[in-house]
């Protein structure tokens, strides 16, 4: 592990200590909100949880390169780390978890993890896997047509590459050199289906066939992801075209609160990956590089704990939308 | 006879067909080791191996498309779409391809596949795990669309679907999976894919329904019989396409009134087709308006429970529609 | 006023919108240099360049999906599906995505796109260049489905569609492209996407239709008026979803009889929805069965001309249905 | 051009003179039937023509490796050369062209070029581009499951690779090492859309991303296509998995009889490609290698001419199906 930790040196990436602590906070916040969600689920308060645990490195590392509210983002349901890096709060997340009226994504209409924010240019996400990719290509094309330097980040799990939509968007991105970054978080499983039954060959390698670069990166090394995403974002902003990033990671929880992963994977495998927990790894990096002390860590941990507790209390007490609100906003008015 | 719920009945139907015919196979997302997200295929991979019970990539067009290709090369695949909400990527393969092989090849190539898809509102399911998609498919000649509600029918009809030489879309209401239990015959009985079922005879009005709303309507038919002496004839189409028009028309000709209930968005639903057949062909027998009840015309059920409950045609709404029509 | 056919009217509507709004663009297969396989977009790429008139890869899901993404990032794309028969690959992007952005984001994101699709039987078109696909889409809240028949309406409605903040599916009957000509106002007039049109007043029966069958029915209405003194009120929905129920119901309440005609396979067609609305809400006013006429329930029109002609509701069939109902 | 002609030596491919003449006949027959179709179109007898002209090399070269009636074939609408190599006759083709009752593909239900034959294992084709690929993967899987050595050939133009279905099938083929050969006839245009607006990167290269071989081949050199297809078929029969073949060729006619290609391509370009006509090239090869004399050529030409004339006469006089036949065979009976 020591190798990964020292390989990427934050100074060489142009990140200062403040950046690093922000990245750390975002990762930890995502984790703690996620953990809180499971507690609310066990308490019978949250009908459904879908986790980011284990993937915070991929998410925060990539999103930290974006300009919130300028670039367009098509996150997938695990991207709690992305949307919080862009500006969503613990409160927003827990309001969504509980389906409350104030849920900024959908007012309680959609499941948790179906992100949306007009202010943050997070384009409303849905459940059907893969549909975001052609849409992301369109948003990238709009930037290109107007000559703007906005970029688009489109995310999904490894299984999302199995849908035709992914390929159609890859092809379009390659044809028009679109400012589009595909971030594939390969967490080994699609619910129960393991990678060998899902992906032929290599996701990262496929980019070449479309005429643009593809990178495989250790998704549990937040700075490695940051680095490759920065290169991709810079390239896109310069008008040089798309990049595909395949971040190798692992889903540390069951697929969702409806899933029982003991049916299809061994406990030892999960334990093995716990050793590579991106947050633990980054903590060690910060400590070894003198960026964070044990005290500071405690302090940040406590702040986040408080933030999440307050957010949870707020969300639990927040009202639902009235039943009849279901009838509203079917059509937009001119 | 053994008491079974809908899940078990379908599971057993699949298992029996796989045992008696080597060419029958199951394919879809998570159908293998996990046994399906609803556990319909549980244990099948252990018994039949990783090919006959195959976890496919996450690609619905591929699932149905490759099922077609398997079927024309000697297999009888049962393809699972994990949630009916995710059937749109397979739309082309179903309506343009599977449904038309036989016709377009002038009878040379037929496509004996079954496509299973769990549908209907379920708590927490929200916009994309709740939809009733049947209307998308009930105007596609060459395709059969079935939606049995009760376990015994479901077991028999999954067998009929597998044995049918045509593509069959087999819809299962998720909320009835564990809710409805009944004795299911152990022997190999078949229910044809062409006959509606009259659950209850009556003289005052006809209710046509399927899925969860059928289950509710049956209870209410008993209730308004007990409480008000109103006798409702309850008809379940079982096969939604092509429809058993005769059974429906015979019933309406007897009662003079019809209420069609489904959980789908009202406008454009299969209920409209049934209503319009009646309005055309049983006009002379009608003693009241041809009524329909469905979900409101909004995209689908919301995640938040109050909005979700608002979406589903409730027992109250169903009862008052039945009473309104009976008293007309 | 200038006389134009349907093709020219749509072309002009597109061109005018593109001139007056820089964000309006056209995309699809062969829309650029070739000007579209039906020449609707002829000359537009020369005027507006290869991006605003963009030849896309052959991928309908991409066409609609990227139109969605363009629209949420400031553009107003008009996506062309070369033949309505090839819309199924885009089904998911239309019904699950475009139609739901606004609802699911609680009003934050809307999708102002127009999807043009030529539909209907055309000689030699056969199974896959002939279909009437409207029923697939007319149960999708959040989507508007329009199908104007006459050039002036079409020009105005393509503009309304482009300006509408919602996704609009714009259907064009291929056989009427050059067949129907009329004077089209030169100024910028709009027809709302919510109003049916009464082409002809009458007292004896109401005919509701659109596309080629509307054109035929209008001629026959004149004929049976001249020959038999039967006065037919002819209503064109223009927008098929959501329907202008009032105009249809008002007409039936006046005439007491309705015949709905379309070129789609009868069962599961939009005609059924219209019929069932009438059977429910105008029941008291009905003096005859709610009649429908459509294509038979076979996959689509065949290539060979005799079989093709058999498929399309002919003038003879339409006239005899009108007379049958009038005399009922 | 001399280079291509001598590069592939038929002896080294295990082809004898009889094989070569069969291949030649098949190519010429496809061409002549096609030419006849345009005449019937101009005479107002054929409503629609879709040509194979220019692609006979790709088609016959590939199909000559198959076992008709055993292997499964998913041809696309230009594959007149393939279906005739498998056993369809000029008469069959012209009956289909005119939509007659005896049309073996569809009894006049489908457009010409929508092939089907139960006897030849030509799976009924339709117009929607790309749908055949997942189907072909399924048929290949059936062979694999039964342990048979059948192979599946799935064909399409370069634009068919833009559809999601192509990718989904490529992935499936790679995952299960299916006995499936993708033959992409890249003829530069999709109706009017030129390759650079259709294909990002390289079709042939994409195979690598799915973990199996992809080959680019000169599609106008029938023996080169034969060679690469033979390798692919052998590999598939041995259970070693799929191959992608991208055959570079050119569409010598307009897209179809409904198309006017002057709107989008230069006459000079077409003339340039006429010089590479696969039939002319193969003729020269046969003559230079002493396989065919000028006389023999004349003789074969005359035989085929007669065959086509007779077939045309037969087809023109054949009856249409009765209108009411349109109602039949919607559902198969048990
Ligand atoms: C089109 C479609 N099919 C099926 C599903 C059901 N489903 C939800 S998540 C999932 C697995 C996704 O796996 P992956 O893309 O690897 O993401 P991960 O959950 O592993 O992060 C499936 C099958 C869906 N949401 N959409
Ligand atoms: C799904 C679909 N969309 C559009 C069409 C209309 N169409 C027919 S052929 C064609 C071009 C195909 O090009 P290519 O695959 O390169 O094959 P080629 O005709 O060049 O041999 C198009 C757009 C279609 N048949 N199917
Ligand atoms: Mg995964
Ligand atoms: Mg081509």
C-alpha cells in the first residue's frame, strides 16, 4: 500500500493543504451520511438506501476538478461523494433519503440517489442504467457549439457500459471530440453479477477503438483519481476531446438495503477490500505527509458527526409533500 | 394441492418446465447465484447450471435479442426483465422483432420465448420500479401479453407461455408476489393463453380487472354483496393481448354495466381498449356508462408514501366507482 | 398566403424558427447534406451549417438522448427519426427520460425538444416503413404527441412544438406529404398544442380522425352530404396526447354518434382511448354504438401492393362505416 | 492493384480451381441479378431496389466458408452475394424483388433484401438496423450450449455499428467466447452520411477492447476476405470465440432506388472506386493465374445472363399473394 500512497504527491498535482483537507472532508461526509442512512433504514425510517461506501475516492477525486454550476454533471445513484463535493449538503441528502418535500432533487418523488440540482448543473438522474450517457454527449455538444469551455462528467458503474447507450455516446463523443469525461466506477459487481460475466475485455481499453484516451486508475487512491481526472478535464476544456476513466474500486456494502449480498460473495473478499478503504488510505497519507494530525482528525470527525446528526434530525422532522402534489409539475408551462 | 404464493408458483412452473424440457432456460440480470431480486429463480442455477440459468450483462435489448436468437436455434428461453420499468431498451427487440418473425418470414421462423417482467407499484419503488407497462405492448400483433394474478393460474400460464410457439410477455404484479396465496395443483395442468376467467358471477355489474386491483375488487364485490346485496360479476382477462372478447362481452350483456379497473395511468391504458370494445359491441345491452378507473395521468408512483398512496387506485375509490355504477 | 404542401410547410416552419432563434437546431440521420430522405430539411445545412443541422450517427437512442442533453444546456433541438418505424430504439429516452425530467426533478429541469417522425403506410414501404406508432406514446404523461394533417396547421404546430417547454413528438403522415396542399399564411401564427379542430360541422354523426384517413373522411363527408343529405361533423384532434376531450365530447353530444378512424392496428390504438372517453362521458347522449375503424390486427402493411391495399382502411370501408352509423 | 491481386494466392488458401470458379459465379450472379433489378425498377415493375454492387467480394468471400443449412446466418439487406452463395437462386431473388407470393423470404410481405430461409438457416431479417446482432449472439450461444461446432455470421454496414445493439452483442460474444463472426461491410456511406460522421476511431480496432481479434481487410479482394473469414470461422468452430471483420469497400450505386446520391457525393469518387470493382479484380486474377480464359468468361457470363433472364421472366409472371393472405400467419400454432 505504501507504494500507492507516496506515488502521487499532492504538491506535484498543485493541491495545497487546504485542498487536501477539503477532499478529505468531502469523502468523510459522504461516508458518514451513508452510514447514517443505514441506521435510519434499520430504524424503519428510510425505505431504501443505496451506498457510496468504498467509492468516495473515485467520486471526490474526480469531482474536485469541476466548476460547480458551470460544468454539467450526470452522476449515478452512488455518487453521494460527487454531489456533496459540488455543494449538496448532508441535510439535502437526508431529506432525499426520507423522501421529504424539501428534498432538493425531486421533492420526494424519486428514490434516494436520484440526484438533481439546477443550480449545480446536476442533471436529473433516473433509475434506468445508462440513459445518462447520450444525454451527457448532448450537453457536451452544446458547450462545443457555443465555444464555451464547460465540460461534462458522466458517471456509472461498470455494468452501465453494457447498455447500448454507453457505446452510442462513446461513439458520438469520439466523432465530435466532445468535452466529455466518462467516469466508470468499476466496483466488481452489478448487484450479484461479477465483472467477468459483465465486461468482455477491458473497459479502459475500449476508448482507443473510439479514438480517444482511456485510463485505468486505482479508484481507491483519491489523488490518483484526481490526477487522471484533472488531465481529462483540462484536455476537454482545451477542446481536445473526451476521456474515459475506469476507476477500479469495490462496493463495500450490499447493493442496496433491499439486497442480501451473502447470496453471492464471500465475507473474506469484502474484508480484503476493507484494507484498501479509500478514506483510511487517504487519512494515512495526510498523517504521513504532516497535513493532518490525530487531533485534527478527531476534530473534523466530530464536526462531521455533528453536521450529520443535525441534518438527520432536521430531515426526520421535515414534512412530506401533500399527496395531491403528485399531480403537479407534469408539464412545464411556457 | 399445496398452498403457494405467486412467487413460489412461478418458480415451480419454471423448475418443472426446465426438468421436463432440456431446451428451456432462464436468463436475465441476477437470476443465477442471487436467484433473482425477487427470488423467483432461487435454486435454479444450482440445479441447472450457469448456462441454463444465465446471468446476463445489464442490457435488456441483448437479453431479449439473444433470447430470440437462442429460440430460433432450438432453445426455449425465459428472459427476465428485472423490473418492467426497464423493458424500454428491449422494446425494439420485442415489438419489431420477436413479435414479427413469424409474420414477416411467412411462417418460416417462429420465436418461442417468454419474457417475464415484474410490474406494479411497490412501496419505496418510486417512478422507476412501479410502472404498469402493459399498454406499450397491447397493440402488437404477433405478441401475447399475459398477466395472471392468482398463483394457480400463474403456474399454469408460465408453462403455457413456455410451450407456446409465440413470444409471450408475462407480467407479474410485484405487490401480489407474497400477498396472494392459494392451493396450487401439483400435477401438470395448463391454462390456455386465450381465456378470461370469471371469478365471481353477478347480475348487477361487471368488473374487469387484473393484478392488485383485481384482488381488491374481489374483496369489495363480496363486501357490497354482503352489505348492499349488489352482485358483481368479476372477470379477469388473464391474457391482455389478444383479449378474450367473448367472455367480457357475454358478461356485460348479462349485467348491462361495466367498470374496468387497472393500476396503469388511465389515459391510453388497456382499460380503454376493453371499454371501447364494449361500447361498440355491447352497446344495445348497456344500462350505464362504460366506466374506467385507473391511476391519474402522472408519470408514475412517487417515492414518498403519501404521494405513492395517492397514485394507486384505492379500495375506497374502487368501491365508490362500483357503487356509483351499480346505482346508475 | 402561399400554397404549400405538407413537406414545404414543415420545412418553412423549421427554417423560420431557426432564423429567429439561434438555439434551434435540427439533428438526425441524413438531415444535412442530403436534406432528409423526404427533403424536409433541404437547404437548411447550407444556411445554418453542419452543427445546427447535424447528421448524427445511426443511433436513435443517441439522437433523442443527446437532444435531451442539448436541451438542458440551452439548445432547442428538433430531432428527426427517419421513419417512425425506427423510433423503438429511442423509446426509453422518450418515455422514461424526456417525458419525466420535469416531473422527477420537481420542476427544475425541463426538456424542450421536438421529435419529428414520418409515419403511415406508403407504397413499397412494407412492414418497417409504414407503421402508425402513436399508441406507443399516448399514455406517457409529460410528453405531448401531435399529428397535424394539413399544411397550415403543420407549419404553425411545428413552431408551437419548438417553442413548447416540453418534449413533443411530432408525427407526419408520409402519404400526405405531397398529397395535401393548401394556402399557408406567411406570417408567424401559432396553433396551440391543446386544441382539436372541427373541419366540418354536422348533425348526424361525428367522425374523429387524423392523417390520411382524415383526408379521406373529409371527402366522404362531402360525398354523403351531397348524395344522401347526411351531415357529418369531422373533428381532427391534431394533438393526440393530451387529448382535447371537450371538443370531441361537445361534438358527440350534438350528433349522438361517433366513429373514430385511424390507420393504426385497431386493437390498442388511440381510437380506443377516444371511444372509451366518449362511452364514459357522453353515454347519455349516445344514439348508436361507439364505432371504430382501423387497420386489421396484423403487424403492418405488406410490401406487395394487393396486401398493402388490404391493410389500409379504404374509402369504401370508411364510407360504409359512416353510412352504417348514420343509419343506425 | 497488382499488389492485392498476387498477395493472396488461392493454392495457399486450399482453394482449387473449381472453388474459384464457384466464387466467381456467385459474385457475377449477384451483380447481374442486381443490375436486372434496376432495370425492372426503371420499367416501373419493381418498387424498390437495394444493391450489393461493389460488395460482392466481401459477401461471397465470407459466405464461401459456411456450411449452408448448418451454420446460422444473419445477413443484412445488401447481402445478395451471401444468400446466393448459400443457395438462394436468381429466381428467388427476383420473386422477392417483385413481392410475389412465391418469394421464399416472406411471400411478398417484406421489402426485397429482407432475407429469410429456414432451410438455409438464414434468419429472417428486418429493416431496423442493428437488431440482428444480439439475436446472432443468442444463436451462437445455443451452439455453444449444445457443444456443436456451428458458427454464426452476422452482417451489417458500418453504420450498424453505431447502434447500441452492436455493442451489446460484441460484449456478450466476448464474455462467452461465442462462435460468432461479425462481418462489417464498411462502404463509406450510410445513405448520405460519410464514415467520419458515423464512426469514431476504428471499427476493427474496437474488437480488442472486448478481448477478441478484429481485422481490417480489403473488402474488394474476395480472396483476402475469404482468408480472414476462414480464419475466423475455424477459430469459432474450434470454440475459441468471436472475430470481428471490417471489410473496407464501397457502395457503387445509390443507397437504394429511392435515393439520389448526387446530393452528397462526387461522381469522381465513384469512378475511382469503379477501378477497384471486386468482380473486375477477381476476373483479372483468374485470367492471370490461368484459371479462366476469355472464352470461359464469356461462357459463364452468358449462362448467368440466361439464368437471370429466365428468372426474371418467371418472377414477372408469378402471381401476388391474395390480399387476404395478409391476415394469415400472425401467430404460430402449437
Ligand atoms: C436498465 C436497467 N436495468 C436494470 C436495472 C436494475 N439495476 C439497478 S442497479 C443494477 C446494477 C448496476 O451495476 P453497476 O452499473 O456495476 O453499478 P453499481 O451498482 O455496481 O455501482 C441493476 C441491474 C436498472 N436500474 N436499469
Ligand atoms: C434503426 C434504423 N434507423 C434508420 C434506418 C434507415 N436506414 C436504412 S439503411 C440506413 C443506412 C445504413 O448504413 P450502413 O449501415 O452503413 O449500411 P449501407 O446501406 O451503407 O450498406 C439508414 C439510415 C433503419 N433502417 N433502421
Ligand atoms: Mg458495479
Ligand atoms: Mg455503409
